[in-house]
C-alpha cells in the first residue's frame, strides 16, 4: 500500500509552485523595489530571490509566502539584514525554539531600525 505523507504533498506543491513563486517575486520586486531592481538583470534578481529563499528556509520559513516575507524584509532592511545580531537572534530563535514564523516576522518588524543597512 502506498502512503503519501502530508509533508510529501507539501514538498511536491512547493516544487510545482517554485517557478511561479520566483516569477511573482521578480515582478513584485520590479514594481515595489524598483530602485534595487533597476541596476540588475532579471537573471540577477532571480538569483537574489533564490538566495534569499534558501536563507529564509534555513531560518524555518515554512512555505513560499513566508519566504516572500523574508525577501520583502531583506529588500526593505538590506539584503544581509539577517546577519545583523538583533535579526540573527530572532531568526535563530535562541530564546524560544518553538517561535512560529509569523511571530519571528512580527518580532523582526518591531525590532527593525528605521534606516536600512547597507548590504
């Protein structure tokens, strides 16, 4: 008997949605972060989206929507914001390993400085 676990279904859904996710993020960044996108080719922007998505996943982003939130934070705060001590502490969830992704994002927004980092 074949058993397909929920985690396998989610992985398949993510794999099928990835090209769409990347295209959507590219369009989003071109519109909402035009200054950052202006000096880069589409290929360079897609590479950035992929890199940021990998980093988001490493911090526990559960799906494409959560990865998109991370990309938005990176574009707003600086592409390397997650390497800043205040952000890294939240993302690595040092205090509470069960902190949900939405709580991490809320904590990042609350703790974020008013000026973006160079990065």
